[in-house]
């Protein structure tokens, strides 16, 4: 059989081009990471050829004796990693995982309490342009204007007033730890189901550096490709009493055949996360984020909530006189990837918001330490200042290439 280079040189060379971009660029997008070669090897395997609708031992197709063993390994490792009672590892990605949960436990129009999108929530947590906001009645809690933090007494007030069927805790752009236990107490008080979406912080939870909702919550979803550093995909964990409902919600409710090559790669990633090195990785992700946040604040940047407990921070650029998109564009020119982000109570439009979201999962994977993170903050500051000076930006681009060479990624 032909290799990719022989079969399709056009795509092969574009993949090489993207590999170069990743190797010589600084990745600060908080939801991205670099998987191991082992994870990629599993993803690019013959497992992609198989159909295996159903669950382990109960499939709708023949020839699944090997797939059963692979999926069972993924399940066992996941249970060991998160201590969950039940897990379905077949979810294709974060949004479909959440859709499957809603389908499994809610009726159309049911009320759900979630974090507002521009306060750090996710589209699939009830935004009006998303299926979640169209099919279910989402009501929202917010962060406080003065502190940038969620006030649990306010969450309780909204919950008592709204009496939701489900309370959803989780975020894509919030840099503080959530009080899982308190969420559960509030939910119990109003008789609501508890769902946590730990997509962003699953790796920090797996690495045992921040608290887990798994002991308290009924249902916990997560993507596997963010801090958890696995293949693109998701999993749904739950208490045993929701197991049947969740499995049925995912298949046949929401999805067809599972992606067995991805599920094998999930098993590989769970195996990696179970190693002691992963605990050190998770610790370093937070140390790097805190070092970067401190340096940016020293240079007069406003960070929402004045710091971070996790892998990310949202920088409010208002006082620096530029928008999030302008900063994102300038940083792109020197080879630093970030994402413009809304800030709580943003007065600008979502497509050109006031904030910039920055995260350290990817640079920590390639071995950046706190000193490197402080240096990156310095480069960010200089880039923003030099944003209209192409000569200076070119010189900064060279610095970035040198820094990347110091920490090789896949060219090791
Ligand atoms: C990233 C994310 C998702 C969506 O994941 P996709 O794989 O992009 O569909 C869902 N919820 C949260 C909180 C996220 O951060």
C-alpha cells in the first residue's frame, strides 16, 4: 500500500507545514495541548475500520472481540483515574457528550442552571445560538463584577428562585476553583440533578492538583483533548443509578458507531495520566500559569479575578487601549497563538471582545518552566507594545523560534 506522501503529496506536505508551525510556535490557547506520539499512533491505526455500535459484550455487529478488550481497558483506566462509578468512553466530542446527557436526563424545555457564556461558560451550556439554548430552558448564574468570581450564595439564590431540573457547573474561561460540594448542597436543596463539565480542567483533576466533582456529582462530562492530553473526544462519567440512562442517551439516542481508534487512544492517554509524571505535569501547568499571570499583572495587565488557580487566565485589555482580536492578531505575527475572549460584563461585541484568554497546558507539555513562562509574558507585553512596528515584530519572531528550539516538541 502507498504511504500518504505517495498517495496524496498535497495533504502530506500540508501536514508537514502544520507540524512546523506547531514546532516553532508558542501555543497558549487554553483548550489545546500536544498529545504523545503513542496517542497519535493509536488514532492512526486500523481500528478506524471497525463498526461496534453497542457496549462491551453487547454489540450490534460481529468481529468485536478485540474492540471489546480495548474499550474495557479504556473504561478500567478511566475508573482508576477519576474514581467514577460508571463511564461511557464513546462520546465523540465535548458538545455531543453534553447533548447526550441532556437527552438522557431532561425533557425538551426543562430548566437548567448554568454559567453565562461571557462570564466563562460554554456554548453548549445554554447559549441561544446553540442547540442547548434552543431546546432547553437555560437560566444563568454569573461572576461578581468586583471580584470576577462566582459567589455561591448568589448561585443558591438563583437556584431557589428558578428551581431548575439540573444544575450545571463548568467553564471554558474561568480561572478559579469551583466549590463542588456547595454546588451539590444547593442542588439537593432544590432537588436538582448535578452535572459538571470539567472539559478544561480534567487533566488537573486527573493529576490530583485540584478538587474533583466526581465524588459529589451525578454526572461529569469531559473532553479528552484539553489538559487531559488525549485524542480529540469526550467521556461521560456518572453514578451507577444514571448508568443505563446515560448509555442509552449516547447510543442510540445521540450517536451511531463509536470511533474505536479514538477510544484506544483515550485508553493510552488515561494510562499516561495514571503515571506519577502526569502529577508533576499538572503541578507545573498551574505553576506556569501563576508565574505568567503574576508577571502580566506586574506589567499593568488586568487579569479577571486577579490571578488563577488553574491553567488559564483571561486578560482584560481595556486599559491597554486595544481589543482582544487586535492582541490575538499581533501575537499571531510573532508565532504566539491565543484566543480573543469576552470578559464578564463586556461592552464590546463577542467577535471583537475586550479580553484575551491564555493557557499553559501546551507549553508545559513541551517543557517550559516558570522562568520560561515569565519570559513569555515579557514577549507578550513587548509584542502588544510593538504591534504596529513590523521590524520589531520580526525580531521578536526570531526570539520565539530560539525559545522553541530550546524545548523541542516532536523533533526530539
Ligand atoms: C471545549 C468544551 C466543550 C466542547 O468540546 P468540543 O470537543 O469542542 O465539542 C464543552 N464544554 C466545555 C466546558 C468546554 O470547555
